[in-house]
C-alpha cells in the first residue's frame, strides 16, 4: 500500500491531497492490462486463421494480403491505442489500473484529457525497454513522484484512486433547490470539477486548510458569476454544493 502523500496546489491555490501509486501498484495494473492485450492478440490470431484459411473468399485475388494488412492494423491499434483510449475515456484509468485502484491525473490534480493520454503513452515503448519496463522502473526510482518518462512528457502523475463510496459526493444542503438562482450554467466543466474535487476530499483536509479552500473557491465562483457575497449562504461549502447541484440540473451539464 502506497504511503507517499502528495499535496497539489491548483492554479486557484486550492490544496488537494493524493496518495502516489507505488511501483507495486503500477506493476499490478500493467500486468492486468497485458493479460487483456494478450487475449485480444489471441483472438486476432484465431480470426486470422479462420479468415485466411477457411474463408469462402480465400480464393479471391489479394484477399490474403488484405487480411494480413487488417491484422497488422489491429495489432497496432491494440498495442498503441489500448492505453491511450481507455485513459482518455475512463478518466485516467485502464481496466488494469481500475483493478489496481490507481488512475492518471494532471500535475494540477485535474483529470487528464485525450492529449495527455496520448502523449504519456507514446513513450511507453521507450519505458518498456528491454521488455520488462526497466527504463520506466529506473526512472520511477530516480524521482520522488514515481513518474516514468511518459509522465514527464505529458505532465501527469499516477495516484491511488478513492473507492466509489469514499469519492461519492455528499451534500449537507437540502435535496430541494431552486433552479437558475446563481446561473451556474455559465461555469466551465473544469471549474465544476474543481469544486467537486474539493467537496469530495474535504473530510481529508485539515480544518483550517479546508476553511481557507472553501473561502477561496467560493470567492472565485462568486466573482465569476457576479454574485454579491451577501446574497449567498454564509457557509461557503453549502454555497458550493448549491452551485454543483444547479450546474448538474442545467442543460449544459454533460
């Protein structure tokens, strides 16, 4: 179990705490993903044997070449696209990472996007040299944040993921809220992600830091939406909860 904790100061000067994934957890993840890739390659081999030998179209001129070309393309997609695709679509996780309980995030603590997912995995071939991720392991041992070359290039970190019940947002405010009170739909998805990350981790933050974070984020949101501080709840966390609820109920939520 990883014990190295990392505190990230977001661009909004909000302190978020994460537990860095160690080499053991990352090995578990790559082992799980490698097994899945191996199964996919086995399925491709079976398909090739069936299509290349037993197909009713095998007598067609050039058919075998098309099968080989399709096979090569499929191998390329599985090897190079597997990790990047899953990490981009699954919020920084692959099936192996989900099994190991880790995920990839940006250095700012925000979720990664497709660009970071592709960039960090382009270096996987180098990190994998000479076949047992020796370069990646050595690189992780030589830096305090357990980053491999791909993480340095993409500006990412791998951290332990919180269990679903731990990361699920809880609200102190009433479930019944008025609509279009603060016009939260004018906020960006990134700003809402910042609020949700703070609210989901507030119990782990020291009381004074938690209080200052609440004041800072509430002030930033009030300024963005042009809200008079006197016109919102005095409890900053309750105010942020209402903002999240309103945004989720708006037509722009996605």
